[in-house]
C-alpha cells in the first residue's frame, strides 16, 4: 500500500500539512522569489582580492600589472605576497603573543593561483620578479672577482691534495706517510670556503636539489613559477605517488632538516621555503589521486586563489603599459628590503603584535575555529582552515615590514586587519580549489546529489528516498546527512520535518527551483 506521505510528496509538504489541518500555504509552492541564489558545489563564487591589501608601493605595482596584462588583480596580489616572503623570510619571525612567547611563525608563504592557459601568468610573474632578477645580477657582478679568486684557490688546493695523496700512498715508511698526512690536513684547513653569488628563487627543481639550494643560500629559497614541474614533483606524480616531502614540510614550518646519505648530507637549522605558483586548474586536479599530498598536510599549507579567467573578455585594442614611476617605486621598495641581507643569517628577529593587533587576530582565529567542527562551513577543509590564522600572522608581518621598513618593531593593527581581510576572502577560493581537487569528500557528495536532483526531483524529496536512490554512494545515513547539510548551507535545499502518523517525522527537503534551472 502506498504511504499517504508519498502521495502528498509529489504536491509538496505544504499540501500535506494543509490536508492534515496543520498549516496553509501562504505563498505559491517553491516560488523562486522566496529563495536566494544557490551556491552550487563546484561553482563557488569567489571574490577578487583587491590590491589595497598590499602596502602602497606594492599595491600600485600589482594593480598596474593587472591593468597592463588585463588579468585579475587576485593573481598579482598573491604573487606579490610570495615575492615579499622571498625577500624577508628567514631574517624575521612573527610572534603574535610577544617576543618571549613560545609561539612564533616564520615568514615563508605558499601561494597557488589556478588559471588556465592563455591568462598571461608568465607576464605577471616576470613583471613582479624582475627586481629580484636584477638584484641577483648586481650581486653576481659585485662578487665576480671574489668568486674567481676563491675558485682558483680551491682548484689549486684540490690539485695539491691529489698530489699529496699519491705521495702518501707511495711513502716508504710510517714517518713519511704521517708527515704527508699532516700536510694534507693543512691544505684542507687552509682551503677557503666556496663563495656563491646569492640566489633568491628558482623556477623548477627536484626535492633533492632544493635541499642543496637551502644549504647554499643561507637556509632560504623560493620557487616562483607558472610551470607545473615542482607541483607535480611535490605530489609524487613522477615517482609513483611517493615523493620526498620532508624538504617542503620542514621548509614551511622552519623545523630543523637533517639529511645524511652516502652521496650527500644537509644540515639546516631553520629552513625557509616560499612558493608563488600560478598553474592551470587541470594540473592542480591531477594531484587529487595522491592521498599523501592531502594526508601529509602539504596541500593545507597553500593559500589558494581561483580567480575568474578574463580570456574572451579582454580588449585587444587596449594597450596599457606599467608606468615607469610605479615600476621604479616597486623596485626601490624591494631593494630597500634586501639591504644588508646577510649571506648566512643568524637568528631571525622576532616581531610581536601590538595589543590591538592581537585582539583582531584572536577574533579571527576564534571565528575560524567555530566553523571547523562537525556540520560547520569549514568542516570539509578543516586541515586548511586550521592553518589560516597562522598564515594570516605571517602575511601581517610581511605587510608591516613592507610598509614600515626593516626597522619595524611590532605588527600594527592595520597590517593584521589587512591580513585578516585577505584570510576571509581566501576561504571561498580554498573551497573552490579543494572542490576542484576532489579533496573535499562532502563537496563531491553534494555535487552528486545535485546531479540526482536535476534528473529526478520534482521539487521535494525524502531523505530516505535519496539514500535508496544513491545507495551505492551513501552506505550510511551520516554520510548522506553531511552532504545534505552542506547543500542546506549553500541554499540549495531547505530541510522540513513531516508528520508521520505517530512515527518519527519524515525528513524532507524542499529544492531551490533556481538550482534545477541553473
């Protein structure tokens, strides 16, 4: 026998309630005007990141680059943050609760912007990294004579040691051999340390070479690139899903790195590694099959941006160049931050928050925390959002140092407020990125329900009906409920409980008609 609820369900719960004498429909059933626009899974509306978040000279350059390339300012802002981290990391750390507190954050920042081919990512990176390339060239020219002198001295020393080793092996007695061994020791001790021109960043390299660069370049390095190589290496795409992730994880956290193998060794006390990547979304999606990429926490360390592509909407007749005074001010700003950059930095200088800045940051951290629990808006990306307050602290210190200069004694409320604003804007970008990567299982389940709704729903359905129709996907009601709750939060569904003749009420859902027609 057909249940009375099932007969009424086709007409909707309002009709059922009216027939039971419980209520009368006040408005037409499922009137689209009753509903806000739905946030469909996989189609999250992401906000632009304004260049006003950056310090004046950096923001002006980011805006000029966006105007010149006709790209979203979001791309320029994210890459500018990575450039600032490249310049300042390892020399400073930020301590929100004070310099004497145990908690501090290094200034390494990882940004990843997803944009398809043809979006002029290379042009944006080249413009923003140009002062770094020029600074490296100036340093190479300045050190050319010293490098040549030391290289020659080392070459002569190695040849002398080779000859002495041969003499030692041919020695007639122990006394002669001991005397030659002492000479070898003297040559080793007298040999000058290798001198290298400073490098600020690389474009693509293996994890092993990255360890070497950290050793050679004072425990700091950055990767600024629009090529997918390093990202795929991190995900283990070229090594059967098994990649050496330690250098990346330790480089972000600033924890000591010890590598002792037959062919090489690396001892690094406080590594600092930053990323500024701009990749195609398809490349990003390729890492979804690597659970280790997510489970290790590597994926959660990136600040994701998924701006809208301008391809097809650009004005090909419009040509705007970057004003020379803007370009020059940007270069001066970066060169000022690079002043007195030591080849081998000592302990990083700790910068605390002001009291007002700390209050602002704690409010943000508390807001994030309350949304990460079961059923919260950030539950599906809690691994990422858990790191967001720390990332905001890092960004705030970068903004303060760029605005005030290397003499900054504390992080102001204004810098923290800007970093917190950025953190809030990045949340929907992260949700979109994790949805693309397939890393948010609840998001994927919600997408499957929306597909089923469009093929089968008349506007209302029972939870039990949905579970039966999709039993291959939803073996338990808890998994289904999480996905349905996500759709309720996104204004795709509204939950309603229907009377069930003395039994527990039936859980029903009203479907946003805009979702069915979108």
